[in-house]
């Protein structure tokens, strides 16, 4: 395992662990998701550059576009929950109570 592969794998795993174990605020969950998407984007871009695969050269841009859509949806949900519930704590959100 190369050091570059190890660093992006560990960045993804740290983001996943932060998402799984530190779920107090919605903003922290969104930041963990963005860290995971950023590590995936950089790893995919370096993979296409390393193997000189021209067929997969649009894959990092497609992943980045989906990441931007995910970020905008997450921020819209953050604003909506902050307006309706007054906080972004995940413990105060209840799906059965709408």
C-alpha cells in the first residue's frame, strides 16, 4: 500500500468513523460527509491520472457534481430543521413527530 493510498483511505475511514460515532449535530454529520466525498474525489482523480485512463476522466467531475448536490441538500435540511426545531441537534429530531 502506497503512502498516498494509505492517506486517502485513512481520511475516508476517519470521516466514516466521525459520521458513525459523533452524531450530535447535523452540521458535524454534514462535515464528515464532505470530508469523505473530498477524499473520494482526490483518490479518484489521482487514480485516473495514474493509470492514464481517458475513459474515466469525467468520473471525478461527476462525483464532484453529486457532492455539490449533496452539500446543498444537506444545508437546506440544516436550515429547515434549525428554523422549525430551533436547533440542529440530532437527538431532538423525531421522524414520527411531524
